[in-house]
C-alpha cells in the first residue's frame, strides 16, 4: 500500500501526464498541475524541485511501461510474431494510457527534446527486431527498418485519428507484412507477398506505403542512431 507521500507524488505525475497527453507540454504548468492533482504548490515542490523534474518522472514511468510491453512481446512465442504483438500493445497503450501518450512526447530531462521517448522507443524496436530475426531474409536490418517505419507511422497518424491506434489496424497491416518476418523463410516470404498483391491486396499495400511515408519523416534520426550503435560508432 502506498504511503500518503507516495500517493501525492503519483497524483502529481498523473496530473502532469493528463495535461500533456490531452493538450501540450506548455499546458503542464505549476497552477494547472496543482489544480488537477488537488495539491498545494508547496506539496509539489516538496516532491519535485521543478516542473522539468516532474515531467522527467513522467518520462521515466512511461519508459518503464513501454519497455515492459516490449519485454512481453519479444518474450513470447512464436518469435516471428513479436513485432506484431509489440505494435498492437504499443498502439493500445497510446490509445488508452495518458502516461504513455504524454511520455512519448518528452525527453529524459523532462523537456520536449530531442531526443524524445518516441525516438528512444524506435531505436529499441529496431534493435529488438534485428536481434530476433538474425537469420531472416531479407537482412535483419531491413526488417528492423520496416518495423520502425510502420511503428512510427502509426504513432504519428494516431495523434490526429485514433483509429490508427486500433488493434484492427495493426492486425490488418501485419497480415500483409507477417510473411517477411516468418523465421526460416527465404524465398517463400517474398513470393507470398507478391502473390497477395497479385490477387488484389493493392489497397493493403497502399495503406502500408502511406504509413511508411509518414513514419520515415520521424524515424530518420532513430534509424541513424540505431545504425551507429550497431556499428560501435
């Protein structure tokens, strides 16, 4: 059971997250946070030395939540479905959890960044996918880039239309992409995708392409950072 002090601290974190998630970072000011949390200014400064430190706590908790989702997705079988499991869980968290939706906009120091948690998550996604698909064809780095582009595209689009965060959307897109992520598939995966296109999946391909265009805009930095880390630069 949480102590009263712990409850107050968490109420402040929750209040800041709600304001950021449903508005913007500038909305999470001293007066608004205290009013939302139902505490005094003195109580806020007892727990946090500044609003930035409070926002950093939002980032930290959101980071822990996303990493837990990632561990669960990649810790289950079959491994080739891990990117799909993660994408569905991540989008659901964005849709229903204000903490995640707020934290994704913040940097580790509580500022607007960059880099933000969004960038950190995409780098982690790239690393996990590449690591779990080492023997895949095409190259694991290519599959990792594809996963990052789709994840980034859905995250970005969902802020203006929450339907992009619906599990049905993720499942529809990954039904098309799954053959590429199937372990041990060499030429069959590419053939399956080609066959799917030949029998009338142009609409689904177009949807993935549209998501990819949006995702590329926001993932270039994450991709470069992931490559640098992999190369030891």
